[in-house]
């Protein structure tokens, strides 16, 4: 499957999403392009983001975006 096909499928599946729940994910730099594509796909309807993390990871998370 081509990258464009994957992006189109992700955008289609996330259409209408109102809440994003992130658990135990540190938003690593090397995955930034994919993370942004996913969040941008939700942007028109996204209302709430719930984020759960371990306290020791807070510095990395604050610097992620």
C-alpha cells in the first residue's frame, strides 16, 4: 500500500472524530509527521484531547510539539 493510500484511509476513518485519547505515548520526534497527519485529519471536528502519561515523561512530552 502506498503512503498516499494509507493517508487517505486514515483521513476517511478519522472523519467526524470528536475526542482523542492518548495513553502512554510520548509523541516521539521521529514520528512527528505521522502524528501531525493523524491530528490534522481530526481537526475539523476534534473537540477534546485527553492525555495520560507517566510523570517521569513530562519533560519529553512538553518539548514534543
